[in-house]
């Protein structure tokens, strides 16, 4: 089976010519499931059947919506929390690049996280709204990278409970970014395995395998680079929705994107070097084969000459009538072949590589 370097996934988007802000529901999307965490200094209340309403005074609400297959639920959420129609259109399209957009009543963020349900390297969109003391997140399917954040919220000793919604939003951004470190580490391990296989000449590596790895690295870069730009846009805002104490942590998250990009660029250079190593190894193997064939041909050249001489059909050839002529010719041919073989071995051209 041929290795496919590009796998096209048809994105879901509104039909051409639709009015801006039109939410076009994917028929394959699951029904929304809501999970709410009402956070305060004295504790956290969790429910899977929350009332769609702003949080009470002194509390922070994290409302996580899994599944985007019901227009009525999405419209109700948009109405209660005053979410902009253009942002909601981006929520259901699921093919947005990471970005940050500031609307009148909220901040809208698009994140991407590794898809834990996929066998290949793919990412899933996470849409985040920071609306006052409420944080609303939208995911297409179950399974995300936010379990460490939930565990911190459930821990009575964790300081995250006493911070605001902006810090919770930062924690989600940081979790999404940090989830790519294991992915990039696996890419490094894959490159190391490819290099070992190429040097060992196991034959398990093809040029398509290396190019597939380079393609995955490019896909990772195209995901993480916009997240870096998104954080830069947040930190450049003149009227930030993030307080200064939270912006310090956002700068740290931005630094993590720099680290990821540096790692990916390094691995891309290594992958390009592996192509050169692979081609050099292929060329060396071909040279070795040609060397062996040349040595074999060299051994047979004098033997062929002797056979050719005595294969001529002249009448007057005295050697043809010698009693020991045939054994003598065979002995001469064997001596020549053995002498050439010994000479080739002494030169290091046969049996072992020259140092």
C-alpha cells in the first residue's frame, strides 16, 4: 500500500453566500452535553445539567459544552451570555486557525489541542469565551486536555479557586499549549528511530516514511505558530480583559510556544538531514553492489580469455592433443581465480570494508 503524505479532511463551513454570523450545524455533530463548574474560594459545585445563566456574584463559572449538533442550545447560550454571532459561526465551523478576537461583551479565543481519539497526528478546535466572570468552552467531541485544570479546581488547596475568570482562561490556554510537548517529543523519538534504522540499513525506512514525518512536523508548526500570534495579540491589547498578574502567566505560555516552535524547527532540519543520509546510504549500497559485480567480472575476464582462445576452431592447435591439456587449463584457471581473489582480499576490496 502506498504511503499517503496528505490526507484531505473536508472542513465543515457555512454554504457560500450565507449571511455573516450564520450557524450551520454539521449533521454528524453530536448533541451538546453541558458540564458546569461554579468556582468560589469556599468550594466548587459541579453539575452535568446546569441552568444556562450567568454566575452569581463572587463566583466564576466554567461551562464546558461537548458536541455542537443542536442549534437551539447554541442559540440559547449565545443569547444568555451575549456571544457575538460571528464568533458563534466560528465555533460551529471547527476549521478555524488559533486566534484572539475582542468583542464588546467578551473575548473570543480559538485554541487547538491534539485529538486524543485519533490514531494519526490531528488536532481538534476548542473555542473559548471569556465573558465577565464566565468562561464558556466548546468542543466537538468528548475527550480533551483540560483534566489537569479540573483536578486543580477540585483541590481545596489550589490557588486557582481564588483567582478570576481571566486566570482560568489562561490555565486552559496553557493546558492546550503544553499538550503539544508530548507530541513533539514523540516526533523526536520517531526521528531517532528512523536515523538508527537508516544507519543500521535494516531496509525498514523508505523515503516516503521520512517525508511523512516532515509533513507531520509542518502540520504541527502550522498549528502552534498561530497560537503564538494569538498570545501576542492578547498581550498587545490596550484595554486587556486579563489583569496584569495574569498577563505575566500569559507571557510564560507564549514562551512555551517559542520553545515548541524551536523544537519543531530543529526536528525539521534533522528530517531534512535524514533525507540526505538515506540517499547517501542508498548510494553506498549501490556502490557496494557494483563493486562486487565488478570484482566478479574481473575474475572471469582472464578465464573467459583462456576459454575463448582454446575455443577457436583452428586445425593446427597442438595443445588440443596434449594428454594433460584439459586438466592443466582447469588448474591454470583455478590458480588465476584464487590469486585474484586473494589479491582483492589483501586490498580490502572483498570480504571486508576498507578502513
